[in-house]
């Protein structure tokens, strides 16, 4: 499951967001078990990251 979470962070979040927050997020996610709620929050965060930075697509 951790590999799937890392994939979400690497390929779904915008590059500029990842450069700033990826390390911190992955560290926090390693500290707790991954649940369905965590996955939903990750996808929601991904959507928000794209909406808040519409010019950043990668």
C-alpha cells in the first residue's frame, strides 16, 4: 500500500507542489497505517493542488 501512496504523490500532484511538500507528506504517511480515508484525502489534496495552481500541469 505504501508504494501506491508514493505513486499517488509522485504522479498525481503537480511538480511544483511535490518539490515543496513531497518529502514532508511521505514522511508523515509512513508514521501511520494507510486507510481508505487517507487515500481519499490524498486524492482530494491532489485535486486542490491542481485547482489552486491551474497553470501547473505536471
